[in-house]
């Protein structure tokens, strides 16, 4: 009888464990604009230390281009916004696990990422570059072999430096944009894979010493939702069209980027803008 009880108990524990495993494996429930409106706020994943995109001010306020865009979207929905600052590597996991409703988080639109998240239409243009000393002779990808290169681990610049650097190049990977920039300005690395807006931060720390040396890739950033979330994806696309047309995107660009709003592509290969 005791053995029978143990067998029964073990079976029940096994079943409970299976249910738990299945529950954990299930994707986060879809979020719709109506559900967000009923809640009264939208939860936005954003970068916590990557100006001018997303950063926390000394007063503890989330700020930057992505923060302004997300705040405009919250206003469009008639709700408040709650920001969740994220590092490069945990942006997509935070979204797919349901910790946030949407990412306005410097998300470069790449085909591999489009398999894991749903991109919106692009709202920002960017480029992946190599930053190096003005005195350094870096004119081709082959020249990278002479220098140590820092990158933010898992970011688009990590992918591009790894792809373009010759065999044997020393690449050092850091946890996030701020750490990789600090590695350059403190002399831990000689060059840095970044985006076109890294130079502003580098220049403030080491004025007159560095410049953009190589350009690897032109990129566009989009907002990200979970795969299959058609309603929120459609709402974001409508919102992006609106702020492009009414001048609000230009105002944000003027504030943070100091460059004209670019022409955005109608499509990008391997990256659908609308949820199926």
C-alpha cells in the first residue's frame, strides 16, 4: 500500500512538473491596444544607458529619442508609459517573456531578429561603423587585424565586426553600449564597433582623438512586438505613419539626432513590417 501511495504521489508530481514546464514554454499572451487602454499604461522596454537613444537622467527619468517616441505612442493610446530599462542582450527575452508590451529599444531591423519578434515600420535610420584614432591607418577591413576591437556583445556591431574583421583580429565583447564605449576611452581597446551616434559620447570623453573609420552596414530601427500580435503591430504602424506626416518625428530627430529625417524604405528583405 505504501509503495502504491508513493507511485501515485510520484505520478502526481510528475504531472505537475509537466504542466509547469508546458506553462513556462508557452509564449506570453497577446496584448492588444484595447487591453493596454483598459490597464491604463503601456510597458515599454528601452535601453537604459545608450544616449541619445535611451538613457536614465541623473534625476532618474528615462530620456532619449526612443523615450520620446514611446511617450508619443502612449499619448496616442491615451495611457501613461512605464519604462523598463534593458541591456542589449535581454531586450528580446524581456519582450517574449511578457515583461514588456513593446520594445522601443534601438532595435536594428535584421532578418534573424525578425524570426523572433515582429518589427514595425522603421522610424529611425542608423549605420554600423568602426571608430578609431585619427592617427590610425584604417582604410579597409583588413586593417582591423592590427588593432583590438571592442563591441557590445550581441549587438548589430558585434555581428558586423565579427563578419568583416580578418581572421586573428582580437575582438573584445562587453555587456552593453556604455561598457564598450568606456573600454575605448579608457584604453582597454584601440578601436570600437558602434553606430553613428557613438562618436558624440567618445568625443565628450576624449575630444579630438577619434573618428569614424569604416562603415559596415546601413540599418533602420523599428519597434518590436511579439510574433502574431496583429492589433498592436497595426496600431504602431499607423502611429509611425502619423508622426512622419505631422512633423512630430522631425521634432524628435531635431532634438536628438541633429540631422534631417531620412527617406525610409517601403520594405526590407526578410523583415515584414506587418504581422501575419
